[in-house]
C-alpha cells in the first residue's frame, strides 16, 4: 500500500526564546572575533604592548592623531565585515552559525527576506550616530515586545523564530 | 516546499533550501572569505593610514633628526630629507607615552634649520622623563646641535661636525639689477619698517642695526640654552658661539659632547643606565601613499596657479628673510 508523505510531527512557528537568541549572538560574536577578526587582533597586539592595562592602552592610543584615525578606520572596517557576515549568512539561509546551532531563523513578516530588511535589522553594527543608539534601545525592545523583536527588527519587519513541536501525528 | 503560517497569518516560514551539509559548507565559505577580506583590509589600512606596526616594538625609541629642520609639515622640500618640528615633537611624545620605551635616541644628521623649529624639538626633548641620548653622526650643527644639547647625553663621531652656534638671516638684495632693467620699486608702506628685508630695495643702516640686534638676541638665547642644557658656563659658551663648527674630538674637549663614538657606544650607555637589553624601535613619521600623492598634486596645483597668477604678488618675495640657526 502506498503511504502519503505526511509530516511526522505537529509543529508551529513562534518567536524564538530570548536565551536562544542571546546564545546565538554570543556564538556568532565568538566565531567572528576568533576567526574573522584574527588579522585585526594581531594588528592591535602589535600596536599595543601586551602588558598594558586598559588605561595605559587608552593613553597610548590617544597619544597620536595618527593612532586615533587608524583606530577609527579599523573599527569602521571591522563593523562593515561584521555586517557582511550577518548579511551574507541571513540572505542565503536565514540563519547565522549561531542561529544554526540554536535552531532559530530570521523570517520576513511579509514574504521572503529582502536585502533592505537584512540591512535595517543589522544597522546596530554600524558604529556611527544615530545607529549607536540601537546598542541600548535594540535589546530593550526585545524584552518588552510580544514577538521578542528588537527595534531594528520591528523597523525591518522581520522576526526571529523557531519551530516548536506539538508531538507526533497519530 | 512547506509554508507554515507564523504569528497568525502574517508571514510564511520557508525552510532553508540547502541541505545541512551544504549550509555548513556555505558558512565556512563565508568565514574564510571574510577572514581573507580582513587580511586585505589590514594591509590596505596600514598602507593608507601610515603606521609601521613593526616599528612599535622594543624598549628604546630611535627618532631620526635628518636634513634641514623646518617648522611646518608642509615644507617646500618634496623629496629632500627634512625634519619638521611638529612631526619630531609628536614622535617624542609618542615615545614618552609608551611605557615600554625606557630611552630615546635622537639620531642626528642635520645642518640645522629654523630657530623656532629647533627650539620646539629641543623643548620636547627636555620635557620628556625618559633617558635621552643624542647621537650625532655626520653633522649635528647649529639648530641640530641645539636639539642635541637638550639630551641627557651626547655621543658624536670623532669626525662629525658639531657646534656652529650662531644665527644667520642673509638674503639676496637686487635693487641694482632692477635698476639695470629700468624697473622701479614703488615703496608704498604704512609703517616705517613694513618692508624691512625686501630684496627690491637696499637695506638702510638703521634697518641693518635692527636686524643685527635681533640676530644677536637669538644667538645669545641659543648660547644660553646650550650653556643651560650642557651645564656649562654661559661666558665660555659665548666665546665659542661664533658660528664656528667643531669636529667631534674638538667638541669633546670643549664639553659640547659627552662621548666619542657611534651607535654601539650609545646603546652601551643606555643599557648601563637603564639596566636593560636594548631593543630598538624606529619611530618615524611614515609617509603614506596618500601623503605623497596629495603632496605631489598640491605642488602641481601650486605651480599651475603660479603660472596663471602674477609672481609679483607672491608674498614670499615681499618677506624673503628667514632666520635659521
């Protein structure tokens, strides 16, 4: 007898749990920092001697306009690379590595994800005013909205979701 | 493809089209691509912003004082070796603010230059709390010697040229030439001495006296600074502050330098004083690609502009005298 190709379990899609989102974020940041930002880390290690305290490093880097302009340029390039990571991953798969591991997805509220939506939802990574305001506002919104959406997610009409299981079909 | 309603009927969830293995492959591709981009970005940034990262290691800063000492970064010397006082002062401060740096070597090879610029550098040397050693190689004369004298210790080669404590402000005067070509200098000034030093007219005795008085004052100040820096008797310095240069050996006898020698002697002094094994970090004002390009372009524009405009209105001709040490 031929069987119908029915889904094996009942599922529904809902907003991703906050702890999963935070975990995914930290996994992504760890991967980007450890691997993608390796050349930048090496660069900073070469510029600032290892035995410096934070205040010593700050004093050292502020000692020259050459350094400050360099640090500004490097920070900007780093943020662009970080933005590219999220754009490339989410555009193609709706997931970053962190989201893959925590099994959560980015979803457009209307249709398929558009590039502008991804850009808007990741504006938080650009270290320029007024986007820096999102560093505080964005996570706050996540805790007080129904769908656990960040402010930039509301603006970009996207939601981070996960698949919830309701058990097997009889 | 499964489409599952989300949050009521607002949107659709599309399951990733890629198989899991391909998704991980794509993730690795993105990471590798962005890492490569990071390496390229670091290289390009270093090239354009101009920080020689390797030069920042070590515990002894080596700062070159080369060529003519000038007061502005945008000097007239495009491919000639010059030391601008803002650059030199910045490098000294950078070394001062770096806790790893225990001593600063000023590698001097300069005939001097602007009195103001020389004093600015000398003051920065005096202000630093680090051990400072001046190493005079071929020439450390006039303003360059002023800077050297500000260091804690001065080492010079036996055959090097030092001293030349004096001030010069000579200039070309060509009213005779103008007269030959029937060109008249129309003196229109408000203020008796406004065109003092103009090459188009002969300097009066009174004007010469004023100039000489000022030059003597600067020379006196220069000699006083040297005496103070080197802990010498001012009257003794006055006797040798006649513009004459001295070879290293003579300078040692006069007390203008502390030791005859070169780089090895300089390092030995620092290692003994600071009880360290010296590792040199070259502090140089790196010329970035942008710096060179912008300088070439600005020079080009300048000469084009100069061709279009009248050279008679060139302000440089109106005050052609500069005081150099």
